[in-house]
C-alpha cells in the first residue's frame, strides 16, 4: 500500500475544469445602464404627460362644480336669511297671513338687526294714516244743485218748514 492513488476527495479540481464566471465589458455595462436610464426618463415623461392630461380634463369640470357649489351656497344663505326673518316675524305675534309681506319689509342680516327691524315694522303696522283735511270748496262738501233741490222743496212744503 505504498502506492497512493489519488482519490476524488484528495484531488483538487483543476483550473480548466471549473466554470469561469462571466464578466462583462465596461462598455456593455455602461450601455445597459444608459438604456435603463432612457427607459426611466421615458416612463417618467409618459406619467407626467398622462397626469397633465388628466388635470387639464378635470380642471373644466372642477371650475364648473365650484361655480355650481358657490351658487348653491348663496341660495342656501338667502333661504336661511328668509327663514330667520319669517321666524322673527312670527315670534313677534304678527298674523300668519301678513307674515310674508312683513318679512319682505324686514331688513338685516343677523339675528339682532332682524329682530330690531321686525319691531320697527310692527310699530308701523298698527298706525292708521292721518285723516286728510277736507276742502268744502272742492265739491266734497254740501252739494246743492244750481236750480235748487226739487225734492228738498217738496219735503219742506209738506212738513211746513
């Protein structure tokens, strides 16, 4: 046993049999990197273009909705103001038949000014207009026809006055 035969365990693999790791040239790697960068920039540009198109498409709709919303908001504020006026008018004890007419005369935008205005309008409602002076010379006084009143003359003769 003096002959030693090499076994698979003791035998070292030779350099030629081992697979060589592939190595790429610097130019090839740089080309791959440039290509990847190009695709990244194209992707970003496409995403930006798509985003700009969507924004452009929805800007018109957004302004339309904002105008509609603003109109509805104004309508709501007007309706709330009218409701507040009606409540103040009814709270003062004004007849419900006259409430709409009185509410149209009421001024103000907040609760206190509306309340004060309702009180002023209520004080004006109860006042009767002043009697106009009558000028009898204008024909609204005693009216005697120019030829005398024949009926009045007959009554005077019958009564003896």
